[in-house]
């Protein structure tokens, strides 16, 4: 079943499939350890977040031209639309590309062009979040923010990603204040590898509207109560968590079950689907199977993804009606199956 969803935690750079990587490397004359896509994919076994980031950033040197950014984003939007995604709010890491010698206007032109084309030809709605690399520090984030101001109308918010431990949200209070003054949305990765204190800081100091990941929030009952009472969404990425060992090795033991039972506003996303074994529909299939989620629980996750998205209320209502229809279909399939048993 392809649930109608909004994908809220997706790094556009993490959608670089090995075939695309090889083609871009050849086109742009960038060397890779191997030009066999299957062999590249087979190497994607990670010990932790950093070991993934090292491969990820190294691969991104193949992205050089407007076409590269356009095709990457359009490919993601096409694949996702086929998997039920109606709305995507995707991150990009400008610092990675600028440090690789690609001008910001080239990156924006490619990504924005893809968003417009996908809206017109695929009917999928998308917007862009500018993400700061936390391990490059606060001054670099502020410089990046200022450099992005000429493109202010091409992104709707800011985010914070990359190496988590050692780079707490508090470092980025000033740049998040600048973003708030610009009327931008604010989200941040927190509680992926680092503890609940990073989630508190993201809420209290950065004023975020959603927490990306947030798994380790479960260690702090007062924080769980805050997230529940204020209905702050968590963008949870089950296959990513298993691949990066931020959750137990068996998906059946993923804290998602506990998050749902605690009454948290959980959404499901793929994070970096080219590396972690699948897109958002693959994540839905995996959690349905491994955590034995009911159609009502899956529909709740899908509905949460629209509730938590940065779209207007009327558009939201339309998507929520679609989730209702999908639930009716899923329940009738389930009861027909039960009758046969
Ligand atoms: N950049 C790409 N994927 C990431 C993740 N899961 N956590 C932090 N930074 C990232
Ligand atoms: Zn992420």
C-alpha cells in the first residue's frame, strides 16, 4: 500500500543513487574508488553516523553543474511521487557544495528548477530547507546564511545536520535568531546520536518547530511530556536508524512503537535513501511488517506528516482527506483478507 505522505526529513544529497553517482563522476571527470554501481552500493555498511558522513561527503564532489542538482532533485521527486509522496520538504547542505567550488546560484538554480518542474509535471509539491553543517561551526553558518539571502525566496526554512556529538544546538542560537527574524521555518537534527539535552536546546534556544530524529528524547520523561503536550513532531527515519546503528539492529525493536504509545507526533521519512535501503514507502512497508502496525496506526503516521508540514490549512485538509480514503481502502483489504482466513 502506497500511503499518501509528506516527506519531511530528506537530505537531497542523500538521494544520490550509485548509477547517478557514476554517471556524474564520468561527466565531470571526478575519480571514484570504483565505477561499478553495484560495488559502490555494496560498500554502504556503516558503523555510525560519522562513517556514513565520510562516504557521503566524499561522493558529493561529483556534483558540479546546475544539471547535476536539477537531475538529482527531480529524480528524487519522481521516485517519491511514485511511492505516494504528495509533499516533500527537503534539506540541502550549501556549505558542502560551496566548499567544493560550486557557486550557490548554481545549486539554487538546479534545485529550484527541479521543484518547479516536478510541481508542473508530477503534481508533487516541494520546498527547500537550507541546512547548516554543525561541525563547521557557528561563524560558517552565519556566513552561509548571509550568502543565501539573495536567494531568500527559494527556501522556506533552515535546518541543522552533520556530526552531532560535540556540536550542540546552543552554538547556533544566533543564526537561528537571524532566520526567525527573516520569517523562516526552523528545524534541527537532535537526539540522533546525542542525548535529550540536545533536543531541549533545539526547542528552547533555536525555537524549532520539528525535531529531526529525536530518538533519544525517550530517555527523558519530562521531555517526552513536553513533546507530547506541545505536539512537536519528530521526523523519524527507521531504516536510517538501523543502518547507522542509532537504533537496535532489528527493526522490530525500533523505539517507534514506544513513541507511538507515548502519544508523540511521529512522522516517517527516509533520511538518505540511496544509502539506507529505501525511500519513504519502503520505510512504511518495513515498519508495517516488522512492527506489525495496524492500518489505523499507519494512517496516523501519514496524517501526522501532513499536520507537521509547512503547508497551508486548506491544502493540508485536502491531503488529510486522501489519507482517510487510503485508510478505508486498507481496512477493506484487511477485512477481506480476514474473511478468507
Ligand atoms: N546528513 C545527512 N544525513 C544525516 C543524518 N542522518 N544525520 C546528520 N546529518 C546528516
Ligand atoms: Zn537527517
